[in-house]
C-alpha cells in the first residue's frame, strides 16, 4: 500500500512500490487522462506534475514520489478553464489529441517557471512528441497562455 496525494486528495493505493506512477494513476485511481505512449519517458504522453514539476510518469516508480503532491490533467482544471487549456482550444492545437494532455501539463509547468518564455525556451522545454506535428500551434498556445496570466 502506498499513500499518494493526487489532485489534492490523499489516498492509499494498493500497488507494489516499483509500479510506475502512470499505472497507479490510470489503473488504481481511475484517472485516464494521463496517457501511455512509449513506456520509456521519450514521448511525454504520460506527463504529470510532481510538486509542480513536469515528470514522465511511465518510468517513475511510486516509491520515488514520497509525500510530494501529484497533479494530473484532471486536476489542472475540472472544467477546462485553466489558461493553458483555454489557449489550446483558442489555437485549435489538437488533431488526434492523444499527446495533448501531456503537452498541456508540460506547458503549464513551463509557465509556472517562466511567465513569458521565448520561442527558444518553449522549444527547449516542450520535449513531448506530437505525431501530428502541431508544434507551431503548441508554441502559439503557450504564448497565448503566457499573455493570459
């Protein structure tokens, strides 16, 4: 049994300590907005916030989380009113949409660290993979969200 704080709620999750956080979130807690993509921390579909930092949950064992709070896409805003989510909608970012929860979580973490990132800073921070190639719209949405702060 592992105690996790996910989206502000503390809960006991019945998983082995080596279980990747992604599977605890999806399979045990039932929050399926965080996606499985590659399983090797390369694509970023599994990105969540751990104490405010963007992390790849597919390779992070629950034993490494400790007492740090976890935020998933569902916890960013229950009504999709977070400024990054609104910018994603306004810029019409998603095509297939599979990677978008991870992209949004990465962008939200970036904007917590820097209020008005340059194109180069966005490109350096947004290492998530989008198979549809919506990178220009992702960058535009990050800029839009920065202006909404």
